[in-house]
């Protein structure tokens, strides 16, 4: 038979029709089925009963019938219970011996396109192709630091600075075509790929050394993220500090994308290791290793121990210890196949799969002692939705938005025994129960991101673990308690006493076990950790921040190899000592000593570097950070042929050009103008030569008079032009990550962004945090230019000058007050010392003239403004250098983010220029690798603005940990005759509960919770609504008080109150059972309305339909003083604030409609 496309379509249609017919036939069979009793054997000793159920749920925000609603559940459930009376007449010591087992099989058709019948069910699983709108609402901030650039379009007229991420897709082109690639509009509801995510888009825009955009060529990002390219994501817009907005990455959402928090890039070549070949650029190994910037300890060709660096994997000192001490760091319940999720074999079902319960019931001593042992649920509470004293069993919260306790409890292997005292005095039915969990620890099952009922807030776990594998930031793993048979501390146990006194029933219980939900235990906080007195680098765990490292020899000093090799006998001509690196390569031991104490996140630095290799035509082998250390000659670019160490002082490397450009060196400016701006003038400010420049520091506020380093001869002009080495002190150079403190030479080796102080380098850049005036604030921070004025003629403040109000650069908290690092201060700052900080005399915004291009006083009234310090003038030069390096591939046809050499002072909105540097590609890229710390003084802020740091000097690592605590409970039930109502009360005291605290440097704090639940129910006749049956009214009110509540706690408190109200009744002899439940949480202003209606067709067959309406809101809290994630921009509305979701707000986008068909037997 010939198989044609039309035949294929016909075959598919026939298959779908048969599947739909089978489904319809099954429904008919259910409706027509006769009553069936439980299966009984052996005179009723063995009974088998259960049910088959179909659960179908549609879910969408506000029940939008456009792109926002999806089929979210199509469960086929078969639950079978087996009861066997082993010894009905007793046996030996057993008065009663029986067994029970429950097996539950679930299959959800939504993972396989509606079991192959409905191709439109495409929001879940490995083939997810369509996401609801609230999962695709994320968009770019439109900010360049603190300045709005959303008015800038790209060369195709597409606004890619503030577009939705789903609308931007990097589209590589064929090598044969040669044209450039751009971000182009795509389907706005398709899942995102990694090249569309916030923070990744810029990496995938680097064309590689051959300058052609191609996914399979030498574009580094595609090579390094090859295993992540198939992963799928969503992105949600959230409240945040970037002028009111932030983004939440949702995912990976496809089960096929493995989550690996432990060195996901450890098999890729290290960009600094000379023994790691780099196939993307055809080089035999990495380059640009520095004394303070080590390569990986092990090359790819060798087998590395788990806790050692290799490839693009640099475990932090704390993570090394975690990997060595915790052999279960890979247990975090995230990696499940699509088939496992379809069969409901997620985190809590991995051990026994479909076996839900199995236990023995035993009675002894004339049935006074009752014992149940096996996999079971232990229920010590009576509340319906939220647990007060019921603590033994965790819940599977990924089954539904608000699953019932009965459905969601996770049975554990445990034993419980009840001894009946019968009556004691006035007390009746006195019973003492003792129980213990004998299982290994099982937490609450929150689901895996990408499951329909996993809350978006729980997706943060998936994303954080995934991000740590790539960048060494966020969640490093999960630390679960040891099993009790290995460590007695892992045992969970409790006891309760029950009795009745008249109409009152009492329960007193005590449970000692682990919290079902983890808290984040911080193990690392990344910093640029230096001695606040001297500016020398410190170890990650140094005991003091002031005076711990005076001259580089103290135990708190960071062990930089050859840190003291620079000396006054620097030969200059040969440059053999220019790099402070002894002859020969770095060795494994020296790298290990350094990395075991390294305070910065070198992994994210290396990952960004590795994926941006080839960004510069000047050195295609360099990345965005290592180009500052490139040894390629400025005049003759020869890839793979850097300047030898012995010749660096006599050379003309890119590193020395860039170092001298930021010093305002006139020869460096001439070369830069020739090579990058087509002759357009670069408005540099030459730095001052001060008394202690070029000499060794005496570590006591002065210098020794011994020359520490000489200049690269290419930039000296016969000793008439000063170079960077001659214009900065040791302390100032240390702020650039180079110089004697870092064991390198700032000119020949270059500045090191890994160890530089971002707040110093960027202090004079438009976009740094500060006060830009009321007009710009009202105008959404749009329209800034250097020298510009508002409609009233007021000059826009210029960062770095004395008319700008911002945070102090290099400001740190010393435990008592905020201090500035030596070298960064100006004459008006406390502690200013010209022998350390230099002088700012004559350092002003230059008068910008370029007669050849018609530029006259391009900076207008800003010209002549005094820079607040010498390093502020250096920052200005760094800014102008990056503007110059934003050169166009075709100078005659520049893009809006390229410098137009014909109009370098352009004021056209959206056009890059020296007057509008915030629009320039290199400046925008630099801002993406920096972010603002919180404005708190303890984070180095001044209460209004925070310190700007590189992303590798912020964030941290955490481990999910479970706190053991004691739950003391009390409950009371009684009937009240006057109102004919039943009342219940449950109270608990839980000690030592961990809460997220954004004001804590550890991110958590402790407090006790006091919980009280009051329940009341009453059957009531309302004859005109139902003359034959009562209406059942039930109210439950949950009160909570949190002791030691802090203002930084993310959750609401200290008093919380939540209430539920349920109404139920029955019609037609209880065949029709309508009901509705309302839930409302006061502090979060969130709640739910849950109407449903059940119709019983027969004794065995019933159908339930219902809807779940949720509502809630964002609440705003101060951003964390020590965040785990990467730093971002903080400006405008909600600056230094984050949105949080409490109560039922976490599911407010998930309104549901459902149908449940059940057949019992």
C-alpha cells in the first residue's frame, strides 16, 4: 500500500475517532453499570473494594477563554483497598490480627496530549508548545542601570529594550547567507528557550570569532549551553526594583531537562586554563589567568575529585565542604521523566510507587492495647483544610490547588500504639497513644516546576537549583535529616492523651519531628572581601574586616601566588616581573589554596566570560571581561600569538591600551581614536600625578618611596606622558583588581574585573544609583543626556561630580558605621588622604570640542563640573572608553546602540553618543553584569541608595534544610444544646520555627508560633430553600501569633487570621448534594470560593462538578539585605522592594473548573 500524506491524515483521524469512541463508550458503561458490592472471599475475611475515578480540570486566570485557559488535569484513578482478617478469633497473644492495603494507580492524560486524542492539550510535558498568558508576561526592563532607555529601537525598528521575552528570539542564520541576525517577534505564547531568558539574551548575541551568527558554528554560548538549549521556560512579570518591575523565570518546565545544581558546565573548557582546548575558537587552551584570578584546578583531560574545580565549575569554599560532608546532596526531588509524572510517581511516590498504605492492626491484653504498624496515616487533628495538631504525615500539594487532607496525606512507615485505661475517676474513655515514624524523612511534595498544580512560587526551587549548576548562585542542594537507623536524631515521634468529661472531649498531644517545609540555610555570601583599613584582599572566612591583612602576610590575607613579587627593581625594559607571576604556569596546589578561600563567585564570572568569547574584533579569543587583559598587539592582531611575558613592558597590548585609556593617557587616546572612532575625539580627563603614585604603600597611609612598577613604554612618549602606573597609588590600583595587592601589573597584565570595585568604576556613569532630579523621575527616567536641562533650565545632575547626590563609592559596613575603602575617597569624605586617595585638583568634566564633526562644547553647562575624587575622573574615562568601543561594524551605517563617528555628540533620542552613553552597546552590556545592593547601611548603602557591585560580588548559596521542632497541641470538642451546634477547638505551640527574614544577613530568623483553630457547625432548616433536608453550616477560624516577629519577615504577622465557611445541603433524598466553601485570609487579602455539586446516579456512581475561584494580591517587602540571587537594578517605584505572595495569593492565577466521575465497588 502506498502511504501518502493524505493517507497519513486519514489514518490519524481514524485513530483519534476510535479513541474518542472508546472514551464515550467507557462513560456509557459507567452510567449503565449495575450496583456492585465489594468482592468478598473466605466468608468475608478477605474484602476487596475501591473506586475508579475520572478527574478533569480546566485552569486559567479569571477563566479567560483566550490563551489563558488550559486543560490542567485528566486523571484516571483506580484505587483498590484490600482488608484481610488474619485471625478473627485471635491467635496466641493477639486478640485481633488484621491487615489492610491500599493501592492507587493514577494516570494523567494531559502529559500525552490528552492521551493522544486532543493535540491542543499542549501546555505540559516535553512537547509543551503553548503557555498561558500569566506564564509569558515577563519582559525586559528597558533600563540601563537607573536610566530608562525604552525609547531605543534596534536597527530593524523593533523595540528590544522593553519587549516581552517571548516576542524576542535570537534567530541564527546560515553560514552561507552572511547577514546579521536579530531578535525578531515570535509566537508570544510559546515556551521560552534559554537564549530568550532575562540575563541570557546578550550572551547569545555574540557572533563568535568568525562574526557570523550561527547556532552550530563558533558562537560560544551555543557551545557552552548545549545541554540547556532544549529546555523550556516561562517568564512572569512581577513587582520589583527596576522602576516597579521584575521578572520571575519559570522553569525549566519540561521533564526532559535535567536539573543539575552540581557543576552543570564542568565538562566545558575553562576560559583561563591553558590546558583546556577550546573548540569554539580553535585555540589549544584558555588564557588570561592572573595571580588573583585562577584557572580551574584540573584540566578536562584529568579526572577531578567532586569538590574541586574543573571546566566552568568553581565550587565555593562552603560548597566544597558541603559536597564533602553531605553524600545526599543530589536528593532534591526534581528529575522525573514525563512518564513518571503522568503516572503520579513524583517525589513522594518514588519508593513504593502505587502502594499507598499497607499495615497490620493488632490488639492485645483483652483489646486494651491496639497497635498499627506499617505504611499508614496518623491523624491527630480534625480541621478540614489547614493543620494545627495534625503533624505526622506530610502532604502532596501538587495534586490540586487546595487538595483535601484525606487525599493529599503521604503515608509513612510508622508504628502507633493506643492503651485504653477506660474510665479514671470522672474521666471517661481515657486513652494514651504513642507513635513514631520509622520511615526515612519525607517532606511535603511541592511538585516539580511544569506540573499543572505546582505553585509558581515553588518553581523558584527548580529555577534556583538549575541556576546554581550554571552559575554557582542560589540553591546548592537539599540537606535532609539522616534516617533514624543511622542517626537517632532523625527519629520523629509523639504522644497524645485523649479522654472525655461529660459532653467534652479532650486531647493533649506532643510531636517532636521535622518541619515538612524547608528553610534556606545560607552557606555562602559572595563579596568583594577586602580589608577595610588597607584595601588588601581577604579570605572568604577571615575573622575581621579591619586590620586583618596589613601587608599581605597575615593569616586572614587571601593567599595570592607571588603577591609580593613586584618590587622596586622592576627591570622595565624586559618586563620579566611585570605580571607578578613567576616563570612557568600556575600549579594545582596554588590554585587550590586560593580557591579554597576565594570570596567572590568566580564561577559566574567564568561562565559569562566563556559564553562571550569572540565579542571583540580586536581580540576574537577574548571575552567581555578578559579583553582588559588581552596581550594581543593593538597594531597587529594575531590570534593565538600574545605578547610574551618578557616583552610586555616594551609592548603595545590591548590590556595596556585600555589601562592607559582610563588614565586619560594622550597616546592611548590617539590610538583609540584611530582604531575605534574613525578619528572622532574621545573626551578623556588626564589624571593627576600625586606624591605616592607609583611607589609601594607603607600600609599606614603613606608610601615607601620605592618604585613598585614601571610603565609600558608604548604609552610614555619619552617620559613626557604619564601612564596608569605613574598616576595611581597601590590602594587605588587595588580598586581596579590589579597592582601589588593583587600580585599583578595594571598596565601589562590589565585591570581585573573579577576583583575590581564596580561602585568605583561606574560612579560617574549615567545609570548609577542617585538623584537625577524631579523632572526625570516624573518622566520615568527617560531623556537623560550629559549637559541636558529640564524645561525650567535646571541642569541634569552628572554622576561622579560634586553636584550629584548618590551613595559613596566603595562604601562598606564595618560593624559600627559605613566607611569607604582607601583609594576611593575625595576631599569631602571622612578619612580622605591625598597620599592614598590622590587629588582631584583640576579634574572636571571636559569641554568637549571636535571641530571636524561640528561639536562645540558638547557637554554644554556640564563642562567644568568638579569630579568628587580622582577615581571619579577615572570612572569618567572608563565610560568614554566603552562609548568609543561601541563601534559600528559599518561606521557609515551605525545601529542606534553604536557610536556614530560622524555625530559623536548626538542628542537624538535612543542614539548612542558621548552625550548619551546609556544607549551604547558596551555601556548597556556592562550594566548587565552589575547590580545594586540594598540601600541599608549594613549593606553599604546610605539609607537612600545602595552600592553597585558586580554580579559576582553579590548573591550567595543556600541549602534547603529541615528544622526539627516540638509541637505541643491541645484540642476540645463539645456539643452545645442551646444553639444546637457543635464546637471544636485546636491549639498548638510550635517552637523554633524558621522564617525568611530579609533583614538578616543569614536570610532567616526564628520564632515560636501559637496557633488556635475554632470550629463551629450547625444543621439548620431553611424551609423555603429546602423543606426536606437541613443546611449544614460549618465555620473554622484559624488564629496565629508569631513571637519574635521581625519587620524583615516575608510572611505576614505577628497576628494572622484565616477563616473558612462551608454550606452544604441535599435534595432528592440526598442524590443531589450542592455545597460551597469560602476561604479568606485577612492579612494577605486573599481567598477562595469553592462551589461544587455532586449527583449520585446510583449507589455506586456519582458525578461532581465545581469551580474554584481564587483571588489575592502582591505585597511589598524590603529586598533582602543578603540576597541569594543575582543583583539587579533598583530605581524609581518599588526601588529596593520586592513583591511577595502570601496566603492564597500564590494560586490566584489558577481559577479552576472541574468534573469528577466516580464509580465505587
